[in-house]
């Protein structure tokens, strides 16, 4: 967990309809996944067989954007709409699953893909757990 997410959630003056620790953990996992996907895409761009990694790069960038947006949505609570949060989490689960599967295809050759795949699986699980807690 970062040094910022939980303290920020603890200082939120109104009620939050979710367990703040679970929410903070999910936000931190989303941010970590976004960073891993961005770094993996960048590393893929530096590999000699870049054409073979085009789908991986695209999937990394899509996942990074979706995770980042989901973290931002989950960080806001004024006028909270659970349906939007659920939809964002569902999209994130799909993006993380797709990215993990694509990175796993390259993990034997590229360590950055193995690390990214694990970050995506962790994020997929964190989002699924938070989604289950919302129902």
C-alpha cells in the first residue's frame, strides 16, 4: 500500500460504503498495474522483434489506461454512484485478464512480460474482490 491512499481515505469526512482498507488496497493495486503495463509496453518497444509484440504493446497501454481511470473513479466519493464503480471494475477485470494472457504468451522470452502478467493477475483479483464486496 502506498503512503498516501489509506491516509487520504481515512481523512474523508463522509461515509464510504466500502471497507476503506480493501478500497485502498484495490486502488494501490490498480496504480501498480497501470505502472507495470506502461513499463512493459515501453520495454516491448525496445525489443528487437517489435512487430511480434504489437498486440502486447496495445494491450498493455489499454490496460494501463483502464486501471488508471478506475483508480481515479474509486478515489472519488462525493456523489458516489455504485453502478459506475461496478462498471469500471468490470472493465478493469476484463482488461487485466486480456493483458495477463497476452503477456504470459511472451513471458518465457521477456521478463518484463512475466512481471506485468503477474501485476495484471493481482489487479484482476483485487478488482474482483472489491466488486464482490459491493454487491
